């Protein structure tokens, strides 16, 4: 048979048709639910909730820019965010789902659509690959497998955890993909292709890839245990083959791992997450019931009524061996328990309790439930097994009836959907062998599965959308597109920066709007960047994992921001504002900076004095306690009491600014009044203007604190705009600055000495040379890049090299060598066997 004929037969095979059916039905049900809900792209309601809007839509917009040459950076470095940040770790972690790369096929202002496709196509492919894998577990009708694949593709984890995080959705594909690779280990074939499957699973998203590999390994262990006809040595050989496959597959994607690990170690530390303890048993069991969303933190695991009924029928299915039933249920029980026991939670999540849900690996249990359902269905559960399963489902519904995840939709799905599934499954067993009955039963069951999945998806989405935490961000909208146009019109990087400023559209506005701002939200945000911006009076959230641009004139000037967007005077939009700023590269005498206050740090980098620091005296309200240079403790303000008041004096005509990064309460004075949401160390408030100092020179700030709070020793600085103008005019700046994707060079006035200060965070990886000399790691000047110039210089050149990339490529090369060696050896063995002479059998 020719290869083309064999391929044509495969394309017409029921296996491929069933996989395609699973993909179409799962994606169709998901789309239908979104259309009924009126959610984008089927309605006006944005789906950009939580990190989908804050991180991943902007990241995909940046990927579009990279694909179309529409940005100043490259895969190595991102000039848009955090005033310059490494990007390769972000790319590997957030944008390696293969479907993310489709973004370049659509217009930039339609970026929300390809982001939607990432979720949708991952659902379809995950359902399709699971459909195929179930056939490797046990033979049986591919069309029935497809219906179970639908339940897996639109499981509770997808609706509640995966869909707002496009990169995690690759985990839905990875579990059955690695399962297929493990199945080949059982068969003793296709080791090379299986290794590539592992690599693809981990490369698409190594976080969920690792979870999927653990899950697939546990399923392989179950299958090895159940392979009673194999000797122990043969079983151990299977496990060894699988271990070698996983190790080599992970070696292949070593650059992803090494870069991510290095970036993680140098990133701003995440807030300490602690496990709050397991949910109640009834809350956990109620998660098996479809159509709801719990008000508690619990694993999201439901796979639909059909899958639930079949899993529940497995203990009663006498056509499945007792040993097999026991082992599969033991697997489900142990994995379920591992999700709520802290040591194993750490194992599932890379030895760290995640911020947010500690049950991100729940898709693995949903996949195992789907596999257990097929173990029962492939053996045609009889009426006794089906009634036993229905009894278990009824018991679960009874004990979970008052749980927050059980809603009216749940009863419709369990009642009507369960009755339909029970009747059809009974008919399949009763008239087994009758093709007409079989086809009709599959058709009716498919209708029930699609209807139930649609209703379940709609219900869970409605419940989620009611939660304040899931209010969608505007991302791509009329105002954001207008902001993008304004920033593009004024862009003249690297001479100056354009800053989105108000952070109104997403937490990564500089990527969404293509500016060059300080705002940046990523798990890989460098600690150097966070500390630099914080030390200069910018705000942050999530303990510095989300930074903001400076909101004061000196902070903007230090980073070369000449155009920024301001929303303070236009709550419904923004105003483009312009100001003089320092060049990106300036030359200063080498001197130790003054780190005594935020005002002195700014002045040290500027090289001039622009603030007057008033001596503040408490004059009213609850008296604060001074701790010298450590700051003030402000007591809580009793109801009806005067506010804690500080009074001082400054030169008339200056502008008073207040800096209380950790202060939570109300700030009032000099004509200003605003709410401050500082909370050490999670939320840092930026420098904010109070108002102009009057002719009497009196400066007053009043604080109302609901609880005891801290402010710096010098919380007020009186800013002199004329002094800033003089300072900027007197700066010795580069005569020309040029930048590449991850390079920067500057021409300096001839004979420049001291230190060249580059307004870019001095993150690990920067190397600079002077006048074409040897490259050296940069110095840090309060967190900015500093390049010592020696006695005289006229040019500096800097290059960013991603930490961990070289070592990762070397280790990846080892993996590639192993893979190539195995492939060549296997090919030579096949050729040798094919060339062996055949000894004729003598006639009798």
C-alpha cells in the first residue's frame, strides 16, 4: 500500500472523524453559551476579566507589534514596559500557546478576537486529542468517546480557571498528548515522537505541562499495575522508557526553563501565599455537579452529567474487572486528596503556593474523571450499573444541595440531563448490535451533551460575571484606540518617551497602547525595576509585581517622558500633555547619591536641587509619633475627632507634594482631597500634588486614618518648577541616542568623564562598553544604569543578554543530541532487520 493511500484512509477513518466531532461540538457549545450571554465576540460584553484584560490582551497586542515590526523592542527586550524590561521569559510563559501566534493574522485593533480564538481552539484541540487518547485506554465506539471529550473540553476548570489565562489552556491539550506518548511507551514504539509530544506540551506552557506530565504519569502507572500479563521486568522497562522520554523532552525545551528560572529568581517577590486549608467534603463533592460556581476556593472539576453518571457507574459495572475498578477509583481518590493537602499542592504547583487559586491543576482530575467514565462506557454498563451510578449521583446531589456551587441550573442538568443519559445508555446496552438504535442513541446523546454543556457554560459564566473581581477591563475600545493614535503621533523614541500615564485601560497599558511607560504587570517584573520606581515615588500594586509610571513632574523628567496621557481633568477620557524632560542618557560627576528621602533620591539622579523640604509640626488631631528618619506613626482617627494635621512652611509659589506610600485613608490640604489606598507592602501610593503654596508660605496636610498608619519622615516636598527648568537646561546629555531591539548606544560630548546615566533600570543582563572597549556589567545608580566613563569618553554602547539563555541552549543541545542518537539508532535497527535474509522453510 502506498503512503498516499494509507494517509487517505487515515483521513477517512472514524478516529479522525470522532476527534473532529468532539472539537466541533465542544467549541460550538462554548460559542453558543457566549452568544446567549452576549459576550464578545457575540455581543457587547467584554470577556477581558481579571488577568485576561490586565495582562494577556496587552501581551498579545505586543506580540502583534513584534510580528509586524511595529515596536522598538524584540523577543529579548521590551522597551515599552517598566521603562525597559527583559521580555523573553514573558514570551516563553505567556505567549507560547501555538494558537497565540495567530494574532498576527488579524488587525491590531481586533486583538481581542485572536485572544478569544486561543481559548476556543484550545478547547477544540483538547477535546479532540482526549477523544483519541481514550481509544488508547480501551477500544470502543469513537463517537461515544467524542461525547466524553466534549465534557473534558468544556470542564469546570476551563470555565473558571483556564479561559481567562490563554497560556494555561494549552494544559488541556497537554494531558492527553502526554498520555498518548506514555501509551507508546506501553507499546514499545515511537519513542522519538513521544519525546517531541512531551516537549510540545512543556513548551506551550511549562507550568501546566508539568501538571499534565504528572497526571499522565499516574495514569501510566495505573495501566502498568493493571498489565498483569506482563512480567515485572517488562513493566519496569515501560516506566524507564517513559522516564527517559520525559527527561529528554524537558531537556529539549531547556531554554524555556532556564530563562524562566533566572527571570523568576531576579523578579520582584510575590506576596506570601498561604494555604487556607481544604474545603469541606460536601463542598468538594458538590464540585462534581455541573452548572455552578462555588463561592469558596475549591477545585473546579465537573465534566458534565454524562461523564459524572458513567464515573459513578464504574464501581457497579460487572463487565469491568474488580481490580481495574478498584485501581481507577483509588487513583481518583488519591489525586482528589492531593489537591487539598499542602505538601502535594506544592508538588503540583512547582513547590510554591500560587497567589490566587491553589487548585490550578484541577484539569488533571477532570481528565482522569473522563478516562474513568470511558473505562465504564467502553464496557457497556448494564441497567444495574447505570442505576447504581444514578444512585451515587443522587446521593452527591443530596449531600451538596445547600452548597454555594449548586444552583437551579444544576438541578435541571442533573435531573433532565441525567434521566436522558440514563435512558440512552440503557438503550445502547439493551439493543447492542442494532446499528439503527446505536446511531439514534448517539445522536440523542450528542444533543443532550451539547445542550447540557451550553447551559452549564452559560450558568457558570453568569455567576462569575456577577462577582466584582471579574469586572472586565475595556482593553480595545474607542478611547484606547484614540490613546494609541495620540502616542504614535508623538513617538520619537529613543530621543524621548511617550507614557500612557493614567493606567485606565489595562495594567499593561504601555504594551496595549505602544508607549514607553513605567507601568508593567508580570510575574517576571524585575526587582530592580520595582525598587527603582518605588524609590523615586511611583506607585505599585501586588507588592511591586505591578508597577505604575511616576505621576509627578520630576519623576517623569528623570525618565525622559515628554508626552503623557492624563485623565485627572477628564474622567471620561484623557488629555495628552507635554513637558520638558531629561535626555535618555546624561553625564554626571561620579558621586554617592543621597538616599535619605524620595525627594533627595530624585534630586541625586537629576543632579540639581528642585525641592524644599518643610519641617512639619503636628498641630491638631490625634498626635502622631515621630521615629526620626524612620518616619511617623499616625494613629487612627476617632469618629468626630479632628484629623491629624501637619503644618510647615515653604517658599510661596512652589507646589506642595505629598508622599505616603503606605498610608491608607484620606489626604487633604492645599486645596486637594483624595483617598489613599496604601497598604504595606502590597499597595504603594505615588507622589501626589496637594496644591500651590500661598503668599503666607503656609503648608498644611491633614490625614484621616481609619487604622494606624505610617508615613515617611519627610512626607511633603515643595517643588520649584523654575528650578527644574534650569536643571534640565543645564544637563549634559548625549548628542545622539540610538537603540535596537535589545541594544542602546549614545554619542556623548567629547571628553565626557564621570558616569553616563541611562534612564533604564539596571536589570541583570546589561553589558556596556566605552569607546568600543571591552564590555562590562553595568553599575547601578539608585537602580538606573550607570556606565563609568573614566577620564574622557565620547561613546557608550550597551547590549542586553538574557540570563540563562546560553546555558539553556547548551542543555537543549544535549537533549537534541540524545533524540537524534535514538532516532538514528532506531532507523539503523529497522534497516538491519529489513536487510536480514529470510531463510526458506523446507517443504515437508
